[in-house]
């Protein structure tokens, strides 16, 4: 049973308009102690309602230990998806914020839990996608990221060549905070598949520029063996350094903005990757109830995309970095800033 949104106070609309820079909103009085208290209480209630609709998923191993999925950089310089035990203090903080926590036992699809809770659409409930349809990913006060989802198989039928994923989303406190969310197809538990990401991209050496505080980009990883010295930040002499390939401005998406508390802007991303080593995506924005194109389809063939090395003339990998044998899929996030949320809705995935 869904929890409906609480009624909004006039002060909420006034504050939201004021934040957008509309001078007319400045005439509304939201400065009194009573107004601020009422507004804070209403926003807190609305956040709790949203967090009921978009649960936070934790995992449980065979011993009954709860864990979260975390993208961890190893000493070899690569990101892997690690199982990090959940502490009692972290659970208390999550519950105090208002998260509704659902548990996914190892070996069981989280979608079955979501269906039992009545939290998915009929379209998503009939899907074979192993990820939940509605969930949130959040940064806790210490900067740890919660809510990442992955599955190592997505029931690839015979004779198909393309894996796809689509979901709708809006965000809270996510723009310009140094955090992004990798979306990985042909996934094998290390960021070694292909896909892209949404989020802050302004500090990446292969990113979209210093003004890319919230956008999208195609991204992937490959391994260079015997390359010494490796480029920073790897350890000198390390032969197993894994690097983002240079994906270039041609894969960069248009600017996005936080949408909470009104779920506006509200976005939808569609991403494909295929066995011919192409990856592509598009992003739409909902305007007055209708989907409009924000970032038209971007695509990149990933067979020989070099990193922008210094000095030039880098080695180009002789083996395409996309492994066709993988069937996994991941929607995750990196650690970093505190107190942000990505609300994910109507996620579906499959093959064609």
C-alpha cells in the first residue's frame, strides 16, 4: 500500500519559488519562527513519505549478517563491489532519517520482496529484471553511500545481442557534491563492464568540463598489463592498474538539477550496450506530464578508446574491454558527500 504525500503548506511553495529566484516570492513571510517550524515539519513529513515509497535495500548473508554493497577502490587501483557489514549505529541513523529498509537474502531476487510489499508497478512486477523497480540510493552523514543494486545474471536469452536498462529518477542535494552513480551493463562485480553514469562530473580528467555539476556520460574500464609507470593515482610500478577509458565530450549529456521536494525536474534514462562493443544512452525530462528529450541518444564504440595519457602516444588495448560473456547489471553509487538521495522509480531491464 503506497503512502500518499502529505498536504503542502503555502510556505513550501513560497520557499521553493524563492529558491528559484522569483522576486515575487520574496513578499511571502517565511522568516518567523512559526513559519520555519511549520515548513520544517512539513518537509520532514514529506521526506519520510517519499522514503516509504522508495525503500532502501540491504542484503543479508547466509549467517544473517546485514551488509550494504559498496564500490571500494583496492590497492591495485580498481573499483570492486564489496559487501560491507552494517553497524547498529548506521541502522539507527537510517531509521531516524525515515528510511523504510527492505532486506534481500543472498540468492533471492529483491524484486520478489518488492512485489510482496506492493511497491512496484504492474509493468515492473511482470518483468524478469533482477533489480527492484523502486528504491533509493543515499549518502549518510559520514559520506558512505547506501542502496546500490547489482545482479550477476539477468537471464540473457539465446540469440540476443543487446542489454538494456531504463529507470526514472529525481534527486535531493545531489548536484555538485562530487558524487556520481555508475550504471553498468555486462557487469562482473568489478567496474569492468560498460555503461555510464549520472551525477557530478566536473572533476574527472576524462569528464565533461568544470561546469558539469550534474550530467551524464558514457564510461568504462580496461586493464593494462605491464605498463610502467602507470599514470596517477596508481602506485608506481603497479602492472594491474585499471583506468577509465577516455570517453570524450561527445558522450556528455546535458545539465540536470535536483528535483526534490516537488519531483521536478523528473528524468528518465535509457541505456544500451551490445556485443559489437557499442554503448549508448539517452535522457528525457518530464515537462507538464509529457516526456521531452533532454539528452538525445549518445553512443560510443569501446574497442579502442585511449586514455588521455601524458606523455602522448598511449598503448591502446588490443582486446575490447567489454566482456561479452557477462550477464550482470549494476546501478550503484560512490562514497563521498553526505545527505543526498537519488529516488529511482519504474526500473526495468532486459535483452533484445
